[in-house]
C-alpha cells in the first residue's frame, strides 16, 4: 500500500473501528498527517497567522488536528486489531508511557492470519 492509498483508505473509513489495518496503512497515514501538519504550521508562521514567539497553534492547525483525530483513532484501533488486541488499548494514552506502548505494538507485524476482527489485510490482496 502506498501513501496515497493509505491516507485515502484511512479517511474514507474514518468511522470503521472494526477490521484490521496493515502496518503500511497505519504508518503512512501518520507520516502524511505529521508532514501536512508541519506544512500547515509553516504556512501559518510564514503568513503571520501565528507569531513564532508565542508558540501557539493557529486556527488552521487546530482545524487540521480536529479533522484527523477520529481517523487517527480509527486506524490505530484497526492496527491494534491486526495485532490481536482491542482498540481500547488506546485508553492507555492517559499515561505518558501508554503512548509509547501503543506505538510499539503498532510497529510489530500481524499476529495471526485470522483473528476475531477478520483476515490479515495483506493476504486479501
């Protein structure tokens, strides 16, 4: 899966918290989100929307962050399903260490060919 397909699939399936997501879908979506976020922040600073000394977020950055919040939770949930774990693991974000635990789990390959969330997405292709 390439970056365009991963981002498109994650945004189209923003309300799908069932199923599985392969590593490339998850990581390409997050990479695209981070890159687009940096571009938006650079644009805000370059146009004077945000003063670099105040280090606050501009309105465009806030809108973008809100727009990708649910798709990010959705694709992370599907990625955890691919590992054989529940999407509720994301509740561990409330602890600082939980963020790193979830990302470490998402970096690992799929556990089984089939689990209760479906078949391995790489085998469907």
